[in-house]
């Protein structure tokens, strides 16, 4: 079960904002906007995406991982490993 469902509206709103930032980047490239200005916006979009990922990871740990650990068994280990792998991917990016 997806843990983000209680916050789906917030997540969708954040993603729509990020989508708008990406469309803005496309317009900037089409309009031959100064490179440094485009790079500034790329950085802002990257930070927004990273912030979204961290919020989603937090939600996953608070719900999916916590519930699996409370239930015990093999599922608990699986959820913890998945969270650790996700954290590692975010750190590398």
C-alpha cells in the first residue's frame, strides 16, 4: 500500500510546481536566455525535486518502514533495506 496517499494532494501540487519550473526552463532555452540565468533555474528545479524526494522518503519511513518494523518478520528487513538504498541513491545524486 502506498504511504503517500494521505498527502497525495500536497505531493501533486509540489510536482505541478516542479513541472512548471521545467516548462519555464524549456521556454528560457527557446528564447536564448543567458546561460547563467538558465543554470540558476536548473539549480532551483533540482533543489525542488530533491526536496520532494526527501519529503517522500520521510513519508515512506514514517509509514511503510515503521509499520513493517512493528509487524516484524522478513518484511521489516526488506523495508529497511529499501529505505537505505533510496537514501544512498539520493546522496549520490
